[in-house]
C-alpha cells in the first residue's frame, strides 16, 4: 500500500498545498483538523502500511487529509480530488461506505472508529493474518464512551497488531477540549490503562517513525501533540478553522507561507 520511501520536507509541503487547493476549489471547511492530521497520515501511508494493512480514519471530518494522502501515494488522481464534496462524488465530506478500496468504513459520527478498528484487528488475529491496523482518532471523540469501551476491548484482547493514534490538537467543534469536557491532557487518563503509550510531536516525522516501528507487549497508543491549522499561521490554534472555508485572498496567503517555509528548509 505504501511507497516505502522516506518522506522529505517537500513531500509534506506538496500534500499541504494540494489539500488547500482541494478545499478552496470546493469551498469546503474543516481545514484546521485536516492540517493537524495530514503529516501523520502521510508517514503512515508512505512508510508504514504494506500488504493487507488497514487504516481507519475515525475522525471522519478529516477526510480531506485522507484523500490528499491517497493522492500522494497514487491511489487517487487529480481528477478525483476535483470532485471533492460535489454531487454524486465518492469523495464526500466524510469517508464513504464503499467505492474507495483503501477506505474500510464510513466514519464521521465520532466515537465508533476505534471499535471498528479493534474488530478488524481481532479478525486478523483470529485468522492468523499478520496484517496490521492503524486507527486515527480525534481528541474530542475521547469524550465518547464507546471509544473507551473499544480501548478496554483492544487492551483486553492484547491486539498488538493495532496502533491507535490520537490527533491531540486541543480543539473541537465548539471550543477547546478542556472547555467542553475536560480530560486534558488526555495522556494522563490513558496512563492508567494497560497500553504502550507514546506522547510525541505529531508534526515530527522522525518521532512518529520511531513510535510506529517500536514493538512492545501491549496495545500501542500514540498521542500526536498537534496544531490545528498546522503550517498556515492565521489558522493555527484557531477553533473557527474547524468550519471556515478559504477566501481567494486567504488561499493565496496560505500557499505563499507554505512556499516560503519550503524554501527555508532547502
């Protein structure tokens, strides 16, 4: 599934620009949470997944980042991305139930993705299949009881073939996670469970590589400390970019910022 080629800074920049283009052309929001999770998805698909491994996006409103990542590995084409959020498209605002081979389940009613991932991982285990499952959740959906039930289930069944990632950007639809239903920082709650817990910078590709590849004897949970709207200064850590679409002027500024940062890294 992946390219197995180590990503460089230009790859992340190209994906970020393509994501913004897709959202701008469609006039669709949810950009902030897409940018906070895009880096992690890029590493997972390009460098970690292989064979029959599965990725399940529990935070379905970041479907744009998933589509962009699939585009970056050649599973979707430019003409596909141009249909994002259009009538009769496969590329809906949340992952579709069918039609895209790399998407296993429709998600978006936050809180059930981890249950689906745990069931998939258990099925692989019972069949003696060595394939792995990666599930990306939001931090806000850990306010859902079903997410904790799935964690208990996965831990109890010692699903070592499952990796749980949390996009911990501290913001959700109506404010900060601390304001809505305080469990921040989430990792303090998770430390009481029988899991192999990693807390990393979610935009540090090397840190994610190390966390993904390390093997343990317990369910792996990786907390990605991320920035909502990462890479675009006027979006960063702003709750409103959970919803807002880009104006033409904002789109131009965002692309210029990404281009400048790319030049500085060379």
